[in-house]
C-alpha cells in the first residue's frame, strides 16, 4: 500500500504558506499458519517543499518508520484490526540537534 499527500500548512506567527509532501509505503504479510496475525512494516518520509518565515526550510524534514504485528479480530470483511509495534520518528532540526523519538505504537483500524 502507498499514499502520497500534498499539504498546505499555516502558522499564526508567520505569513507564509508552507508546502509539504508526504510519501507513505506499507507492507503487511499474514502468517500462513494464522492468517489473522501478520507482520507489518511501514515508512513515511516528509519533504518540505519551500522555506517560510515561521521556520520551515525546504528539504527533507522527518521520517517515521514502524515495525510490528497486526491482528484482525475476525475473518469478516468489516472486522476491526489492531497493529502494535515500534515506531522510530526522526525529526530534522535547523538550529538544534536532530530529534529521535522511540514510540510504542498502537493503531486501531475499523471499516464502516
């Protein structure tokens, strides 16, 4: 699965509009012995497309990488699903040290 987003961002302390591109790629592989259980990995990269007066600078700005397991509650088309795992978030900083966040991620998906 993949998704591309183009975002406009506004901040009250500045007058410029920030443009950001986000690219998301996800892979999910069910286990043959238990198809409700799967391995899940995904990555999302953030690219600031311009510089602004409120601090956005036009370049690569952030990355989120996730690895974990998914569990589908039942074998029905509308079944809820949960994914639990580790996410590493890297945030590039202009005037400070880059930031690394280590996160226990729990994601809940439903269809309706």
